[in-house]
C-alpha cells in the first residue's frame, strides 16, 4: 500500500544514493596529476600513480556495490519482500520477541551472504593486486563465522532485552533501552580490547627494549600513566598500518600494529603514541563516548514517537504494526538525520585530530609526527588531494596536507 511514508522512504533511498555517487564523483575529479609541493617526499612518481589507480579501482567498485545494495533494498521495498519476511517470521513462532529476532536475523544474514561475493573480490582481488591483503581464505571464513556468532549473541541479546522493555513499559521503553545501551557502550569502551579483539587478533605486551623505554619515558614526561602497551598482529590480514588508544581509567591501553613498528623508527613511533596520548589528555575519547550516548538517547526517543504507526507499517506493506517493522522503517527515515549527525561528528573529530597533532608536536617534535604520517600515507596508498566537500562528509581525520601545514605553521 502506498502512502506519504512510502514516497518519503523511496525518496530517501534514491536521494541518498545520488548524493553518495555525486560526492564520489567530486572526489575522483579532484585527483591531481602532480603531488602538492609540501608532500613531494610522500610518493615516488611510480607509487603516486599506483595510489591514483588504487583510488580509481575502488571508486569503480564502489559504484557496483552501492548500486547492488540500492537495487536489493528497493526490490524488497517495492515487491513486498519485507512484508513476506514479516509474515514468515510470525508463522515460525508466535512469541513476539523471537519473531523480531528471527526477522532481523534472516535479514542481516541474508544481506551478508548476498554481499559476500563483493567482499571476497575486494579482499582477494583488489587488495591483493595492490599488495595489501594478507588474509587467508581460512582466516576470512573464521572471521565471518565469529562475526555472525557475536552478532547473534550480543546484538540479538540486546535487541531482545529492548523489546522486553517495550512489552513492559510501552512507549517509555526508550528510557530503559537508553540506559541499557549506555551501560553496554561504557563496558565495551573499557573491555573491548580485552574481550573482543582476542577473538580475532593476538595482542602481546610490547617487549622491553629501546622502543618501550622511549614510550615509557615520554609517558612519564607528560604525566600519562601507562602500563599497557600492546602489539597486535595486524599483518595477519593486511600490510596497512595503524595505532589506536582504547579503554578508560586503569583499563586504558595503547595498541600498535606490528606493521607500524616494522616501518617506523622509534622517534616516529613515539610521535604516533604522543598523538594518541594527546587524545586522552584532551579528553577526546571520553567526550566522544558521552556524545555517542546522548545521540543514542535522542534516536531512541524519536523512534518511540514513530513506533507502531499504522501508516509507517503500511508503507512497508505490513497491515499490522509491530516493533521490528517500525524499527526498520524508522531506520530508513532516520538516514538524513544520521547523515547530518555524522557530518557534525566528523567536524568534531577533525578538530580533535588537529589538537592531538598539536599536543604531539609540542611535547615531542612535529617533524617526527609529520614523517610518520607521510610514511603511513605512502604505505596505505592514501589520497593526497581529496575534494573538500567529500572530506566534510566522510573524513574523520583531516587530509595529510592540512595536518602538515598546521604543524609546520606552529
């Protein structure tokens, strides 16, 4: 049955796709034939051409994958696929919570299976071609299975409790759901690296030596108490390098990819760690967590206003409103708001990156962080000249050129 919501949802799906493709086109159009003067030492000419080719290949592949996703969801929407799955879910079990779990379980699993050929091609063809892939078929399959199990246990468990809250409290369910998600978010912020990461990667304490001594000395100098420095076997899946900070309070830890350690000297690694410590000192992690929890609360409240709206369910081809159909339809309606929030969060994130860069430059030496960032850019074949509009929508970190200019201008 078509109504106003039907056309709004249709417009959001197609409009979002058009916007995404336009931004990608802008970004590709902005690729420069020559390297910016300040970044001349990032790429040799041959490798710079390789980075451009990597971007072109990924852009073309993105057109295929995003088009497939759009056609799939439009087919489900226009041909009554969601209504068919809804009826089938109710026919399997008459228990409300189990019906909702079955509905989203089949939807998520089916979507993942259908998109898997694209993921396999990306991993074993594109990433392999450009020298990044280290994932074996066995590792890929095990990752998938572990991901499905975790999704079923954690995602399914939280979803079941939220529906239970709804059955107990009605429209006020969002308050209890918010508290549940907030507690879970804080728990995962503190223990994700201890509980989840080991299921996929091996983490080992950084061995005693010059690097650990240099990191510990820098930590003491900046008043940052750090006992947990770990190395993760990122080379198990990719040659790309990274480092990240995780946890809060006594559970905080810094994790270095083994690929990062292999490609950088001690001064550069300390500079990277100084940047991560800068995030902690500036309370970026804590602020980001609080903002995320607030966003979740607002989203759940808005969802409660649309819950069990007959017109919303009818737009999905379902005559009898229920929790899971309302949630699915609301998720699509919320997409423009989510995009705006993501846009604002990226502004916030890029500002934080500049602040962390400044902290590292002031307490160590800007030249070492600049050198490390340039190596990372070259290693990962990153784009040196992304379009400014594309950056505003998608970049959580400022482009390399902006970061270099900011540090050199200090």
